[in-house]
């Protein structure tokens, strides 16, 4: 049996990233799951517990956590709940890396707790750096903690930077699939349904991320995240719509050489690389045949139809609470859209409204950020967006 060298706390184990992470663990005996967490899907979580036998499990929903304790009493695994439980799972003593794949700002506190414990972070929760990038990156530096990107685009940038630490970057070229409505006008998508918006051409993702891909909000969040991950000016990050999703992103150096990372549109490679770095392990189900790829195209994003991307740049330039306002407004707006209470175009309108009308603090604390998240969402739900 291979020696266990990577001990993982996996937050968000029942979602898309979480389940793919567990597929990787099955295929690599050097990985060991120390803790798991889920919001409320205890049926799947119980199956994961019985297969991977973690030491601690968190269910955010406290009633569901009690049900899980009863269902898994024979395993002797500690089951905790709520926000404190999520932090406890992140800080499991034997874990050396925490993969944060929870959705939304709920990933912020457990990530900070894990960093304070000196654990490396495999970051799939982009909201952590979007809302609190200055605080999180400063803390990681103080604690000597490494943050490995899990998003395919940020992983591509990270891979393209290997061996080039002393070379100056001119520009990051961040690719985007364009989402379900690429090439459409505002008029054509005004009455778009959640069902059509959830049809991403290349990627299999959760509902929130898929809607964000359709609005280009997801790319805006990634622009802000890239600023913090790679310590670059936000205006040195250029978004390119690349429909084939083969070039996952590129780095242009000052001599105009461009290094790109290419691969199949599959999340398992960036997940595995974040966990195995600096080594590369075998993968068997994501091969790519360039003979079958006839064309690679790149286009500018349509900011008239999808203005939320420009709002993300504005938020990133302004700083302070503004990226949190952008992110929180989007979370609430996507929730309302998926429930059929607003139109697709209302998502970007709501983001703009919140950025104009909610007060900014340029040097916020974590408490300021969490309060801003609540305030922004309440502002939306209190207005005529019901």
C-alpha cells in the first residue's frame, strides 16, 4: 500500500468539487480524508463517511446533523454542526491541507481558522479572496501558509508561472467559456429561464456557478481572486472568451512570451494538482487529442449584454467592501432568479444598484465583511425584487 502523504480536510464534500475530489482520493492511495463537511445532504454524506472513515464530519444544518449522528452511531465518527463545527472540521488536527469547496461567503471563517492553524489551503471557494483578499493573503503570509488555486483558470495561471518566479508579468489572460448565452443580445435573453441559463456549453458545475458563468459574474469574481492570488493589478488581467475551454488561461511576460496551460474541460486536473503539488500524478480519464481540435478562438466579452463583468472590475479597483457588495448582491440575485422571482437581466441590475447605494469601508475587518454580506442581501430582499 502506498504511503499516506496528503491528509485532507474536505469542506463541501457533497457538491461538484467535493465529489470529484473524492474520486481523486479513490485513485490515489497517498491521499487520506481526515474530515468532511456538507450543508444538508446527509444521505450522500453518510455514504462518504462509510467509505472514507474520516475522524470528524460537519453538517451545517443542525437538525440534519442530529439525524446523521443517529444514522452513523456505529462508526464512532464525531459529527459536529453549524459555523463553529465547520471551523472545527477545517482545523482537524491531523489534516495538513484544507480543500474549501463550500459555496458562498460561508467559506471565509473556516478558511481563516485553518490558516491560523498553519494548514495549507486548496481554494475552490472564490468568495474567500473576493470578499477578504487583503486580510486572507496577509494572514497566509504571516503564518507561512500556501494557497493553491483549484479553479481551472487560476490553476492554469499557477501552472504557467512555475519556474518563472523572478520574471515580471505583463498581463494575465483569463479565459471564459462565455456561458449559455454567448453571442446573444440583451433583448434575446431578457426572458431567459433558469433552465436555459443552466446549460453551460462545456462545464458541469453547480447551479450557482453555472448561472454566474452565464452572466459573466463568475469571471468577474475570478478577476478579483486572481488579483490577490498572483499579486497583480486588476487592470493587468484581461478576460478572453474562449468557447472551446481548452486553453484554461495564459500568462504574458514582459518580453511578450505567452505561457498557457491547456487541457480537457475537466475539474479533476486542477483539483489533483492543488493537492499533489509540486508532483503530478497519473490521470486516465481526461486525455486530450489535438488532432480532433480544429480551432481555438478568442474574443472580447460583450460588456453591453453582460455588464456585470465591468462591475467586477469597478469593485476590484475600488476595494474595501465593494467586492463583498458585488459578491453578496449576486448571491441574493441568483437565488431570486432560480426561484423565478426576477429576470435574468435583473441580476446585473441588482448588482449595480447595490454597488451604488450600499456604503463602502476601505479597510474593513472580518466582522465588517460579514455584516456587509447580511446588509446587502437584506437590502435586496427588502426591495421590490420578491
